[in-house]
């Protein structure tokens, strides 16, 4: 009888411990999913974001851009650096096959000053673009400007906007001047167990272009899930966007797929 009681007690203890571990894992999963939705969280991450644009030009060609985007916070999250290394495949839109160039395009570096953390956050700072793409994949100009991000995280929502504008100040004197802006609003709703719905279209404007060819405005949405590969948190997501405004030879729609590895810091918000 005593042995049976001990076995039942041990089984009950194992069950309670398993439930506690499962609850702790779920809580951590949901917390990381919230942090992953915040572009200025005190969290080291490595997003690999692939954007494929379809329906370009008279032959419906496809452009592909893989953005490697390491995010590194410094000074306990007061400074957050974001670097975008775009690897592009540029098609020859005047023919049914063939490409113009592929490889690294111009690198974009942003440093945000984040004065405080909480459910509402603000980040501001400089942005620099380096002419690493050469003649075929870049502007051949050194550019700089300002960037800012504002977000709120009430409950299961993340609502925010990121914007920047860069102007060229040096580089190839025969290359076109750069005056280009970006606006990205982002909306994320957490569904629980790491699942979420989101929309984060990247709106761009080239102020030097002719009227009617300045804006690229995509609309769409998608979703994703925060999961664990062993002990490594991974944030997986995809979205589909349709361009409601675009240059004359611009894409009709875009597919985005992103894999983001997360490296939480001790005591990170």
C-alpha cells in the first residue's frame, strides 16, 4: 500500500513539474513573440528577409531581394543598431529571360537612440547608405539622413511606424543624386502559443523621379509563429502584398518570407 502511494505521489509530482515547464515555455514563447514584433527591442536578432517581386515589365519578370538584417542593441538597449545587407537578383525586364546583375546592393545602417522602454517606445537616429552595390546594383552615392520609429504594445497588439529619408552627399559625380524615403507601418496581433497575424508593408518614395513614378505602395498581410529549434528561438513569417501604387515598370505584387533567429539578453525587456 505504501509503495503504491509513493508511486502515485511520484507520478503526480512529475505531472505537476511537466505542466510547470510547459507553462514556462509557453510564457517565454509569447514574450519572445512580442519582442520580435518590436524593431527596437533590447534583443539581438538575425532576420533573413526574402522579398520576391512579381510582374515587372512587359514580360512579367521577377526581382528577388534577400535582406540580411542583424539587429544589435548596445548600452542596455539605449542604442539599437540595424544593418541591412541586401543581396539582389535583378532581371533584364526587356527580355523573357536573363539577368542584369546579382550580388550585394547598397548597405543601409541605422542607429536608434531609445530613451526609455515600456508599452510605448520611441527611437530616433541617423541612417547611412554605403555604395557597396557598384554601378549595376546600387546608386554609386554615399547617402545619409534621419530615421525614427514609434510603437505601442497594448495587450496582444503591436502598432507602430518606422520612417527614414536619405540624401546623397558624395560619390560618383556622374551618378544621379539620391533623395529617397521609406515608411513602414507594422501591425501585429498575438494569437497565443507563438502564433500571430501581421502586416508590415514597406512603402518607398523616390523624390527625384517623375510624377507618377515616385511611390511604391504595397497593401497586404500574413502571419507567423515563434518556435524553438532546440533552445534557439526562431521567428518564422510570411506575407503577400499587392502594389496599389507603383512606377510604370514596377512589380504587381510581392511575396515576403522571413526567418529570424533571436538571441535574448539577460534582463532584456
